């Protein structure tokens, strides 16, 4: 029950907050630099697979240990590092291999991934503790 709750609260937070940021900040940024490469509409199956696996990885590498340690701070810091590595891998690889990939996109998306993932891990641990208390 605890893991299902941790997964559910983390996934819900991540999806809602990321959807807002994608719409308001990241989509306009990416349209500016690589608009002709963007898919419209997006491939929802690929997006769903990413979200499901990413949250599972976050729980496995960060959130479960933080929940056991009863530390929202540990979750937030670990999630921030995990997000910076994951999003940074995507962004820096694209910068290295794709024409038109601007440093602005690298900086904004890597920072966003770190902040979002840290906040997601912290929220998931906090919410799970609060609900189960």
C-alpha cells in the first residue's frame, strides 16, 4: 500500500506540474529553436511510457530510501540530483549531436528537470507520510 501511494502521489504531482510547465514555458522555448522538429500532436504512448518509467526510477533510486529515512529533505536533494542527471543526459546529448540545439534549451530544461524531480520526490514522500499518519 505504501509504495502504491508513494508512486501515485509522485506521478500525479509530476504530471500536473510538468504539463503546466510544458505548456507555458518549454513548448514556446522549443518552438523557437526547433519548431520544425516538433511532433504535433505529441506521441502520447511514448510520453506515458517515459512518465511511468521515470517515476519508477525515481522511487527506486531516491524516494523509497527517503521515505524509510523519514526525510523529505533527502527526497528533495536526491530527486534534484537524479533529475539533473536524467534531463542533463538528454539535453547535453542533443546539444552534442543535433544541429540547432541551443544552449538556452540545455540550461532551461536541465534546470527544470532537476527542480521538478526534486519537488516530485519531496512531495511524494511528504504526501505519503501525511496520508499514512
